[in-house]
C-alpha cells in the first residue's frame, strides 16, 4: 500500500514561497511517499477540485482506500504530522 502527497501551491502565493524549502525537506526525508506538486493556476487534472482544496499552500495525503488527510498554511509541524500518519497507516517506515 502506498501514499501520495499532493502539494497544492500557486506562483503568486507568498506563504507558498515561504514554506517551499520545508516542503523540499519533507520530500527528501520521506522518499517512501509519492509527491505530486500541483500549481493551482495550471491544474489541468482538476486535482484541486477533486480534493476540495480552497487555500494554498495545502498538502493532501491520500492513502488509497484508507484515509485522506490535509493540512494548510505555514505551520510546518502539521505537514509532518499528516506525513507520519500516512507512513504509519501504510507500514512504510
């Protein structure tokens, strides 16, 4: 079982720019998670709509058939929490 983290951002979003280095750290620290970066201004797959994302930055972690968690804003600890929960759920430690 695997987990996918969708990182929703916008090129005009100042908070997105501020947390970008922390998101990059998360990607390096948790390579067992599949990461998908979604520019909400060019979301041709309509993932923002599918996951009901209304604010950026937002990370949505989708563990297929088990759970979906999300966190928005600049509090990095929330992103760590949802990623760790996904890893526990999938047993991919």
